[in-house]
C-alpha cells in the first residue's frame, strides 16, 4: 500500500469520526440549527480533500526532454525545476541564465521548451526557432495593448494616433499635448479600438501623453513620441474646370498648411484663371508631388494624369457634382467599386467637440466662419457626398463619415497612388463649425498619396530601457547618442544593428558619412506593460508548436504545484473553525427570572 492510499484512508476515517461527533453534539444541543449542521458536515470532506491534494498534488504532463522556461509574469507559486530568464521573478529552486541560447547550451539535446509567463522577449526569438514551443498565453490585463503613433509630422499639421485597449471596452482615451492640455478625447469601441487626433506645433522631438480612464479611475498613462520635422514645401497642383468656392477654400487651406500651390481653372472660351498657365505634360507634372483634380478636368487630361501617377505623382480625384456614366466607368476601371444609387446624398458629420478641445485643436473660437462669408445659418451651404461608395478589392478605405460610410479610398498605381474622394463642396465644413475636420480630411488624403519627399527616415520600432532594440537601414557603421550624452557604436550586420539602451528618453542615431541625426524615443522599463506582453505573446504564437508525432510530445507525469490546494485548505479550515465557535444558528441562552 502506497503512502497516498494510507493517507487517504486516515483522512477518510478522521472525517467520519468528526461527522459523527458533530451529529451527536447537535442532537444534545437545546435548539440545534439544521443549516448550521449541514454547513459543518460539508466543510469536513472539503478540508480533508484539500489537505490530501496539498500532500499529494495532481500530476501534470511534461515532455520527457522539455525544458521549462520562466519569463516575465511567471507566478511565484510555480513549482518544479525551471530555468529563469533575467525578466522572471526569483523563484526557488531555479537556474538563472542570461538568455535562452545559454539555457539550450547548458541542456544539450533539448527539443522542446515550455514557456511560463508572458513569453520570450525579442532577445530570445532567434534561439527559440531551434526547438518546439509549448506556450499557453494568459489573457491580457487591463491597459494599452497597441499604439500606432505617426511616423513623421510637418510643423502645424494634424496627425492621427490609433491604438487598442485590452479588457477595457468603452473606456475613455485622452490625448494631451506637451503643455498638458487635452487635445482630443474619444471613447473606445467594443473591441477597445480608438483613434485620436492632435496638431503638431514647432519642429523638434516632442512627447504627447495618452491617458486611459475607466470612469473616474486612471487605468494607464503613457508617453507618445512625436517627431516634427521641417521638409521642403510639398508642391500641389489644383485643377478645376471652373472657378468655385471649393477651389478658393482648398487653396487657402493648402497655403496655410505649407504647400506650394499652383491653381489652374478654366473660365470657358479658352480663358484660364488662377496662376500662370503651365504645360500639362509629363515633364511639368514631375515637378509636383500631388494633384487635386475634379471630374471635368479629369475627363480632359486623363491620359497625361495617369502617366504622371504611374511615375510617382499623388492623384486625388473628386466630383464637383453628380457624375455621368462615362466618368463612373473610368473611375471604376482604376479599381474603385463605386457601389450605390448615385446622385447626391447628405454627408453625416460628427458631433461638435467640447469647446475646450475644439479651441485647443483649432486655436480659434467656436465660430470659425471667415469674415468674408459670415452668413446666417439658414443661408449656409449643405454638405453632401456622391451617392457612390469607393470600395473594391484593391482599394484601401481612407476616410469615413460619422455614419461609417467610406468617403475616400486609395490604391497604388505603379510608383504612385490614386485616391477618390466622394465629398461635394467640402469647403462648407469651414462655414459650419468643422474647419478642423476639413483640414484633417485633406491633410490625410495628401499625406497618403503625395510623392515621398527625400529626408529623414524615422525609426518606428518601439523600445524599452534595458531591452535590446534592432535598428535597421544601416549601410555603414553608426553610433547612438543617449540622453546623457554617452555614445554607443553600432556594427551593422545585413543592414541592421543591435542596441541596448540603459536609460529612457530621446536618443540620436548618427550614421557615418551622414551629418543628419535621427531622433528616436526609448520608453521607461515599466511603461506600457500590457503592450509589451501583447508583443511577446503574438511573437510566441508564431513559433513552431510541438507536433503530435514528436518524441518530446509523448510526455511524462510530474507532480504539480501544491500551493493552490494549501491555500484553499487553510481558508476552509479557518471557516470551519469560525463556524464551530460562532453563535450563528445557535439559540440565545434563556435569562433567569429575578
């Protein structure tokens, strides 16, 4: 007979004796309570079973030659032999190693590893490709699981910041500028996704702040790096078949946004208005980065415009009103589906922003109508859109209205990009309290399709202090200057170099032979923990799992952890002790008459 069986028999006998004692005790009581007796009788076997599982915990299956690796987030109650990476807590007994490659060298013949905790960091991903991985990801905690900041922003322009929250549906996300003012506030959708909008000011490397609130509670707050860099003024060509308010306000906005604008309009009878006439040929269009063309100008210059787009010109097509069947067919041939009834339909606009946020984003008062068109409300123009949706297999949605309808989409054409915007008379946004939305729409479209300008290549890889970063795009030796002025040399291998930042803050990447420095931000070691865990989890799930026919997958049984059962036994015993001595369910003692 084994020790487990003997212990089970002794515990069973003890539970029977204890139950009989309880029954006899309650029978002799003056006013016994049946519910109290039932609770005490049920707690007896619970305590006995938990004590048995504490002494003899259930076995778990582990591969015969599998190696257990503890990473960040591993429970301190985990039992059994394991290898502890630097990010793991100090669990005894455990073997400390500097990385996974060292652990595999110390344990030759390992063909499978079991990962505990959040997953391997990027440092160990290459070594993990040599073995099979057994990993069961844990649900992510509440927090920010993904952030997509803009790469490079021009001074004075708007930018969008997207992301996703974990286990926080309908939480409020706020964006604060470097001065601490709230520039945008949105509510995440049911999946935790959100999009924020801000405005860049002067050139330089700045930090915005993203704050997540669940009711009045601040769940997480993180720094969002933003690189604002001057660049040559983008060259924009506006082609219109007739002078109109749309061209007037579009030109005004583009000039304020820093574009070098050239406008060409036709007044009929061979009369051209706007800037000095230019030759509409390939050599002239190569001088421009983007062109905004209405439907009638498109029909007259379709061939030369498409040739220029294939050579890198960004092209934005927009209707000046309902389009005919010929134009619709030509735009469909570009790859835009254009589904719908046609004609004009109302455009759904978002609700007005809170006054403080609106003033911060626009830098103006709530009434932003220009003085030359300060019309009464009943005389304001309507805002409409083409009743066709620019969708298709190769079209990428770019803008949506407040009702979720796609307003603009784009697609690649050889070296360039073509976008289709279905809004009609977008200038009316500036007259109805949505000047910021007007600028955001055109800024987003031009930033997407415009010819890339030569200049700084930003570093978009997120980094944390104390964790290795991979900096790519290096053709010559480079060096990194830290926030404290210390220099670190990088030796590129296949165009990439490894860098271990030891401090958070802005760093400068300097390439040999290039006088320009590229700033990039390193997050503090404790910043965005959920985002780091999500990154490691996703990378782990892409590694090779063990196959059913692997020898290591056959497995063997090893004792599990007794700590969960020990804690449960302690709590049940404490409840049993309190219930036996408490006056719950007992009749009050009769008082003697005087």
